[in-house]
C-alpha cells in the first residue's frame, strides 16, 4: 500500500523524519507532498522549491520515499493515487482534535482514509514553527532537524548566526582573560 504524507514541511523536522522512518517499514511507498497555496506563498520561510530540495536531501537515503508538491485540495491529489492512504503524524492530544476533524472531512468529501503514526515522545515538542523561531535568533537546532534543514536554516539566517557566534567567542575570550593564572 502507498501512503501520502502531506504537510507544509517548512522545513522538515526530526519529528517528521521519525514518522517517515516508521512509515517506510509499513508502506510499500511513501510520497512526501508539500501542499502549497499560491495565496499563502509569503507566509512560509522557505519557498516551495527550497522545501522540495531540503526534502529530497533529507529523504534520499530511503529507498521507497519520493517527494512531490500539490496546490489544491488533498482529496483531489489522493484521487490520482487510487488505493493510497493519507499519512499524518501525531505529537500530542492537541494534534488529535484538529487531525480528527480533517480526517473526517477528507473521508466525507473524497472518501480518503487517514492513517496516523505517533512520533517518539522525544520529538513531541518539535514543530517547524518552533525550529524557525529558534533559528531566527541563531540558536542551535541541529538536534531537532535533519542535516539538510539545519544547513538551509543556517544559510537563511547566516547574519544572525555569524553575529551570535562572534558574541559567544568574545564572551569566551573575556572569560579566559579573567581566569587567574595561579
Ligand atoms: P501542516 O501544516 O499540514 O500541519 P506540517 O509540516 O506542520 O504540516 O506537519 C505535517 C504532519 O506532520 C502533520 O500530520 C503534523 O501533525 C505532523 N508532525 C509535525 N511535527 C511532528 C512531530 N514533531 N512529531 C510527529 N508528527 C509531527
């Protein structure tokens, strides 16, 4: 059976990767699909092309994952993949209420089934928006995202990272200067 993992992936996080790692063992094939809306274009940190490139790099080691994008209703996309199911990840009860509503709607308007996979609890606090927020201040997100996302975030916020690292190096130097030598 094939699964479609739809989302914004702005950018893909370790939580998404955890869901994918579990899904590739269950499904024959998983398509990670960036759902985009031309009207919401400016609301994302990464452009659609950037998100697709990050996803391609982050998922290259899986033998049964492909990357795609779609700008429309998910049920219309699912109609092109007969027999496929929608895959969504769950972090906490807070995700469940929203996801339940969407899953019911997708079944009602498009007869599309949704399968949920829970990520490991260590990722339950990780979201793309939190990662973007931390990176926008030059914080370390390397544990929370795959290497491709970390590199892209570093590039996007290159000035902030350089400034923070210079300040940290300065602080370390002045701490060393104040260390008594005897
Ligand atoms: P969307 O904008 O559709 O919510 P996201 O890229 O934020 O897109 O998420 C895609 C899917 O991955 C959703 O099902 C979401 O609940 C799930 N997800 C996001 N972060 C995590 C995480 N840390 N652990 C498990 N699932 C997650």
